[in-house]
């Protein structure tokens, strides 16, 4: 799936340190623009960015917890693409909502054209499931031809038609304090440059937030295909999910990776679980 650059107009700010932070309340149907395929990295020059993607270590996708991460594949006749997704339960997968939309055709991808492959690696997966339905931010009308979200609304929950059980469970969602010195922020996904292996962004840099505290800003070396990847908190090898990666944001001071915080979609997740997505 094509990732995108977000061109935003900034509102006046009260503090100098907020000058580069986006306004998460902004809503504009034209906000999402497909990025050039040449943009490999975030916060990198183009060539260096591609090198940073290639340098990401490959993860053992058959082992826990990496087998709970997988590819969200679209096999619609109008578009063949992939994003990254993560099992939050046996039947609920976290990803990005723009992965479910065909920007070229201006239409939402039907559920029968979507599959989740858990623990995918080089053509094989630990488990495959069809999608029964998906849950997106209320700003969306999936019966329309429009994609109306801003980046803080670009999350999605896929409800699987058949459960993918894991004896060791699933990575928990967790609140994250960016100021905590012991937390290492990482990202695991399937970038288009190496789309058949799960790889890890080991260093995502410092973490800041937007003014509305709905989005985390980092400098993960990520690209299209990584959309929907979990933003991970690594505390000594114990992983928790802090948010979901949705795209990149360009400012005068650099390029940031954007991830929607868990608190934004926690209510929707509870609803999906209560409805039978155990």
C-alpha cells in the first residue's frame, strides 16, 4: 500500500517547542497524498533511507511474539497491495485504515478481498484468515467513495472470520511515557523494499506527541508496506504496543514517522471484543 506525506497548515502556537507539532484536530479530505515510491526512509536522505530499510534485521516470524505480526494482503482485482497488521486477540488485528482504501479508484476495498497472514515470511505464514468485517474511525463512511480521516483517525481493526489462536497470547496495549528512560521504541513491519520478510526498526529516536496527544512522532526508518505496523515499547525484551504506524510528516526540521496512540482506538477495540472478537 502506498504510504503518504501529510501536508498540513500549522495553527499558531503558544510555545516555541510546539512549532513543529501538527494539530491533530485538523480534518481535511485532501490531507492524504500518495508519497513517491522513492521515499524509502524517514528522516533520511533518499539513498540513505533505502540503506536504512535494507539494514533492518530480519525477525524470526515463526517465534513469539513476532508470529502475532503479519501481512494484511489485498487481492482486489483493482489493486494488489499489502500492509502490516498485529493480532490483538484471536480475531482482532490492528492496522491502518488507509490500507483498506484504494486511492486510485477512490473506493474502499471489500472485505472479501482482504486476508491476514500471521507470521508471514518468504511466501509462508503461520496462519491465514479471511476478514469478516472491519472497524474504522467514525469519521469514515465506508459506503462512500471518500477517505476523510486525518492521521490521528487512520487506524483500523480487522475482525477475522476464523480465529488465530496463540498459546502464548498477544502483545498487550500499554500506555507509554515518552520521558521514561528505560523504554526503547521500535517498529516491526514489512516494508515494500523487503516485503517478504518481517524486519525491525531498532531505533526510532526520541518520542514526542502532537498537541492533542493522539499521535506519537518518531524517526523510525519506515516506508510503504510498514503502514499498520505496531509501534513497540521494548523494556529488556518485553514488548508492548504503544500505537500503530500510519505514515510520515514533513516539517522544516525534518521528517517524522506518525503512530496513532492506543487511547484513540481503545473504546472501539473493547466494542469489537465485546461483539465476539475474543
